């Protein structure tokens, strides 16, 4: 059987006159697009254009929900109430669903962004609030989260399907968490090194931690951050290296018409 893995990227993050990343090119390389919902980035026109491009290329679409933090690009932790967080998740998914329908596609999964993603990986209260928001909109939506994080088990216990992801352009601690962006070496930039790491992940199920130790990591999706300066080079190199080794790039939640 041909091994498969999903390749995803955070897209639709421009805002008005400010462009973030090369969405058009990334959509020729990835199988899934985590599309901003307006809380950390993205304006309606930019989001709609990204969704139309994703629909045209048959790329699956996910709601990239966030804390309400445009200034901090959603990367600042927030101590919000459970009810507020659940409502924020419902609001963002609903907005993206409407735009996706207009673009001729549909939202098939949810991937929290930035600080929210990292917080719910281990914070049970906020994790449950996000899970409740997803279930309130559509229990068929898949939750994407950090491979090995407790949030995935909590979501499964609540009846949600989940997919575990690994980050191509981020360093890992020996405990399997992401190295903080405040620390040197947290973000990787060498496309060849990154592609080699991801090939090993896809074929052996392991990844090298920042201290050189080798971690088992069961991931069904690989993320390349769309706002990284070398995002396109990284994604292209990963895709080419995986395909050359016989690994198929396939969305875990196939795209579908609205």
C-alpha cells in the first residue's frame, strides 16, 4: 500500500493592503489549507479569494480559528472564559462556512491557530471550550491538533474525529512539544534539512528533537507556516522529496463542493 500524508499550510492571512505569504503558489503544493477567519488575520475579500483558489485546485479547507488578536497575530495567550471561547469558535467557523459556500467549497476541519493551538494542547478547560464550539456547529468537522497532545484524546472522547500534525518548520523539545518562538533555533529555514526530517517522519514515524534525541511521532499531516519567508521553497522541497520516495500527498478530509 502506498504511504500517504497530508500537507497543510496557514493561508488567507493577508489584511487589506498588507499581503501575507504566497497563497496562490502554496495552493499548488499543499493538500489542505487552514484559512484565517478574521480574528488573527484575514479580511473578507482576502479570505474569499483564498477559498476560491482552494476550490479551483481541489484543496481541502479548514477553519483556522484564533483568539481575537490581530495586533499580536494570534500568538499571545489569552485567559478567556469558556463561554466566550466557545462563542468565538462558533462565530469564526460560521463566517468561514458562509464564505466557503460562496466560493464553491466547504469547511471540513478546524485547526486552532497560534497561542490558542498551543494552549489547548494541554489546557483542558480551553480545549473543552474549543471542542464544544466545533460540536455546536457541526460534529462532523475534524479537529487538527499537535501530535501527542492531550487535546486530541479529549476531542475523540467528545465524539470528534481528529488528525495529528507535525510542524515542518519548527523545532521540537525532547518532550514532543514545540520549542518556544522566543528561543533561538525554534524556527527552521533550510528546505533540504526540513524535507529530510519530514521524509523520515512520513516513512519512519520519528522526528529529531532539538537535543538530537529521536522522538516517535504519529502524524497524519505536515504543516508549513504560510507566513515563513521560505514557505514556498519548503513546501515544494517537502512535496518533491516525499513523492520521489513514493509517499502520496493526500488530504485527510477531501475537498468537496458547497
